[in-house]
C-alpha cells in the first residue's frame, strides 16, 4: 500500500509549479526503490499510439501508475484500462487505485513515486516534456520524431548526457529482425559500397490531401466545417493542447473528441505542430537508412532541393512533395520518394537490400542505379538484373499473375531473412548492431542496467534532424550545405531561423 499512498501524496505539488514552468533549478537523481519494489511508469498523452504502448508496458515487470491527457474522456479510459488489467490478474497482487489520472503533465514530473514516463503527445510537445522529465530524474520513452525542430534535437541530445538519463525514441523498426538484418548486411559490406538509398514515404505530388512535407497552418479542414469542428468541447483543455505553438481555435481534427480509433493526421501535417510525412513515416525509414549507412553519430553534408513539380493543391501551399535528396561525405545519396512496397532500399556496387515492415529482399550482382523501371521491378518481384538471394513481399510479378507463392517468393519473411544470413554468414560478420526484440521492453531493461537504449537521444536526435532537414528543404524550396558535427548550416547557406520555432507561447521554451 505504500506505493498507492505515495502516488497520492503530492502535497499540493500542483500549487508549487512555478511561473515560467521550469520544474527544477537543478536535476534530480532517480529515486531509491525498496528491495523488490517495481519501477513505475506514467504515460503522458493517451491517443491511439499511446494505447498500443500502454498494453506493451503493462506486459513488463513494472507498474503503470499514471495516465495523463488533456482530454478527460481519454484520461479516464486509460486509468480504467490499467485498473482492469491489474484487477483481472490477482496473481500480480496489485492494490486497487494504483493508477491515477493527471490533466497536467507537470504533476507527473514532480511526483517522486514515478520513475519513467512515456511521452506520446503531438510532436510540438515532445522536447519540452522530455527535457523537463530528465531534469526531474525520470527516464523517458518518447514517440518519434523525437523533436519538432533541429534546435530542440540539439537540446535533447545534450540533456541526455547532462542529466545521465535513459531515453528511448519510439523508432520501433530498430527492434525488428528484418530491419536489423538489412542494416547488418549493408554495414558489413556485403553489397559493396552504398551509392544510393531510397526512402519511401508520402503520397506524391498529386495526392488530394496528404503529401510529404507539412502544410501551412489551417484552423479547420474546411472553413465550412468550422461550426462542427470547432464546437466547444468541455472535456479537453485546449490551451494546454496548443501549449508552445501559436494560438489557434479549437479543432476536433487536431484533438478528436473522446477515445478514437484513427491516427489524427490533421495536426501532423500542420506547420505549427508537426512535420508531415517527413516526421511521421520519415522518422522510421530515414532512421533505418541512417542506421544502415552508419551515420547515427553524423549526418549529411548537403541537402538538395527537389526538382519535382510544385504542388498545385492549395492545401500544400505550393510545396513540392517528393524527390529531395541528402548527400553524405562519402558520396552516397539518399532520396525521398512516395510510398512503395519497400520503405528503405540500399543500392550498392555489388548488390541491393530492400526492407519494410514484414518485408525483406536481397540481391547480389553488379550494382545498378535506381530509375522508374528498376524501382517498379524491385517492388513487384520481377527484378532480374542480379541474382535474387532472398525475397518476401505480398505482390506477385505483373507478368505472372497466376504464379504460386513458391514461384516468386520465399516461404515467409523469416525464411527470407534466414537465407540472407546464411548466404553472407552474417552470424560471424564483424559488425554487429544493437539487438532488441521489443522497443518498450528494451527501454525498461535499460532503465534497470543504466546502459544506452536501442534508440537513444543521440540516435533519435540525429534521425529527427534528418526529418526536419527534409521538411525544411520543401518548406523553403531550398538546397543548402550542412555541418553534421555542429548540426547547423555550412558555407554560408541556409538560414539559422529555419532550425527553430520563431517563438514559444506562454514561456514553454525548451531549455537545457
């Protein structure tokens, strides 16, 4: 019962939250737990993504003792989910009322009985809550992209070092065998020198609503819908939802009413809150490209503006939607394309590796550079310019619509991965990448042993910077040089103002 008592004895903590919002003048050390006492975690943000994470965390040997959301309905549902889970498992011997609901994340951070937090808010809140949590002595699992801006990424990376915290970015593909195997094949040189990388996310120039980059801010999806979308919602603290971003009227497209079963993309494509698909799927596929290239502690040296047509869709603000490129110091080029079968494709001088969630393929032979025909053949299984070592996806070759799966595909994704491992003798290869089988479980394990997580702030911060540079290039229709050591523009190119939010409303500025 001590745990339950400590959770509720905040002693007027809310009243002690000082103006200016900073929670501590000096970082706090993690608390000392009694022998046998389970670590505790609170979730901040309880949308559809957090609900999935909640169930994964409930399966760990920890206690979920807090659910925080600005929406009363989602908050109460989250608390009830936790209580139902524990009370339906009497063998766990968890007392009733162990989980508390919070409307203000600062009350979570000043609660000494909470060891870890999971941040699954919209992107514009990620960095502030993450840094303040680390100051408060808590380890952090933060959804991707780790930050809203390049400046915030620099601060979060420094904060992890300064405060000695464990941070896990929610780039969960790093905890999947197909992605780790693909990157190990590349890192060990089995496809030779990587010359080009495709990263495929976004819906292209002609997409009716969603493309690649973020879009100019809109109050509502359609001004004609303002009455319904902006109707008063007594269950949500809208001022808290907006937080550091410029003020805007309430929109249920941004903060859907109650518990919903869809991903609210409206805010993600708004300049004020997110970075479009660049920070959504880009945070996954750019991250894997970075991993495969061995650039987790570095980045590109040039960003090249897209040559695709400017979008004629007024929602896009005239921005191009695809084809911007990153250039790395070794000459490798990474390009952003619309969605495809493959999320990330590595083109080497001696082979190709293609990967996506549950999909994997590996070819060996004289290298080719990608064009429309090559990309189409890779996607539909008809690529024959190299020897196919392993192949698993769900599409039949267009020229063989009646083919049996065994004629064009391996037995399963794992079968394809195992064929690639055997072909390269990857088990005995020199370079071994971080092995994680479950992202939340890896975070909890690192909380216990105090080692760096699979997707630490240094990894997640670098990937977030790629996402932001991608978005910046589209927003400002610009090419520029980049200094990956200092994480800033180089050679007199770019504009430093592009790397940060112009101002933070109500003093919610991220500070180290």
